[in-house]
């Protein structure tokens, strides 16, 4: 199962590599990542980016149901990822203190920070599932490779 998942991510990463030859524009690349990850994985109920702007985490491009535009500071999974400067996997959002429920159907999620060349965290890739326990270390490793392709 994990091997099949890694192989699927390998194909997606190859596809992104090809697509990104067309432009170095980070907004275009992030929009492309949202579209691919949303449409290739039925488990991904919402895929999007939140970026830091004037100390707030504000939504950028996404695919899926309508989401919160700004996330209350230091609350929830996205802010935990920003503050820890690392990826966070949440198997059950109801067990994560302070989780922000933009959509009540969200059951589990993974958040991966987007960093610049100096390692400064600029924002996060946030992916939600409507099923419990949807994300594992294979997702984390692959998504960290994918966000490293943006800039
Ligand atoms: N899951 C996030 C909120 C954003 S929505 O899920 C799209 C969080 O708790 O930070």
C-alpha cells in the first residue's frame, strides 16, 4: 500500500517537474499543485495554501469547499505547523486542541510548511480528508518534496 502510494507520488512529482518547466511563477505552481493533488486523490477533500501576510495566515489558492480566509493566530493545525517549522499529521481533527473547523466534514489532515531558501517559513500547504487517519509518513515525505518545488 505504502509502495503504491510512493509510486503514485513519484508519478505526480514527475508530472509537476514537467509542468513547472513552463513557469517559475510561484502562484501558478501552487495552483497547479492544488489541482493535481485534489483531483488525483479522492481522499483529499480540500487542498490549499495559507500564507503569512502582516502576521496573519491568509488563504491563497485552493480546491474544494469554501474555506476560512484568515486563521485565528496560534490556533489550529496550520499555525502549529508554522510555529513548529515542520509538518503536522492529524489523524483525528477532533482530538487536536484548537483545531479550526472551516468545514465540519473535515476528519483528518496534513499540513506541510513552505520555506524559502534560507529556511524561513512563508506559509503552509494544508490538505484535509473527510475520512479519519488519511495521511501517513509517505504522504509527508512526498508533500515535502512537492512544496520544495514551488520556489
Ligand atoms: N485545518 C486548518 C484550518 C483550515 S481548513 O481546514 C481549510 C487548521 O486547523 O489550521
